[in-house]
């Protein structure tokens, strides 16, 4: 089974490495692929508007083959359905441990419109031996947004608490250790 990864994102690099470590053959041509992944960062302008042109161009390249197209880019809900990809896989990598998370994901979210993943993409998913969460396109796309917003709010909350600790003379590092013991957090 040959897997093609289109895109130059940080995620694409690590997804390629993980697929290779799992024994999948990699190729650069969608016409030779059993599954084609489109994994490109979604850039925004100074107003926060997304530029989908690079992603759309890669989807068109992917359509030159007959393999299922799996989009991993962060897009607005409805994008995958509108642009004719077969699956949306909500990628959840982070810079500090991206390769490890790509190779051993906690879970994989697979969004689609019709039948669940089958054939080559199903075999790819099964190779990771983790929970596969089957949802609609929109749920997969929104789950990526929800994860990112939750992580951002955790950082924002941590920054607020660290500032408040400093103002009242508490050592934030010691407080964060205390929080680590609380199983609810």
C-alpha cells in the first residue's frame, strides 16, 4: 500500500514519518497512491481571514489520482464536504512532541459523508492501534477547532494565574505542582 502526502506543513512531515515507521510505502504521486493525504497549514491574513488557496490547489493535485483523499488541514466546518475530499482527519499534533504523537496518537478523528473508512484508508487507521472516532465532516472539522480553542484557553488561564500569583507573592511554579496533584484538573 502506497501513501502520498501532499503539503509542506509541520504535520505532514511527522505524518509521513509515522506512516513510514508503520511500514507503509510512501510516494509523491497521487496517481500511484492507495491513499492521498492533503496536509497544508491554513494561513491567515492580518484580519484573521483564512487563505484556502494552497489547500485547494493540493486537493486538485490529489484528484489526479483515484485514491481516497484525506484532508488534515484546519478548515472551517463544511469545507471538506464542499470541496470533494473523502475524509477529514483532525490532526492533533503539537510542536514539542509531534513525531511521537504522530506515531502513537491518543485517538484519530475520521470525518466523512458516506460510508465509514474502508479499504486502504481503513487499513492505515487500524495500523495505529488507537481509538478511531467516526463522525461527520463538520464534527471532525469542528473538533480540531475545539481542541485548539481549549488548549489556547488553558494557556490563557495559566498566564492569568501566574500573573495573579506574582502579584500576591506566591511562587507560580509551586502552585502549578499543587495543581498537578488535583485529579480534577
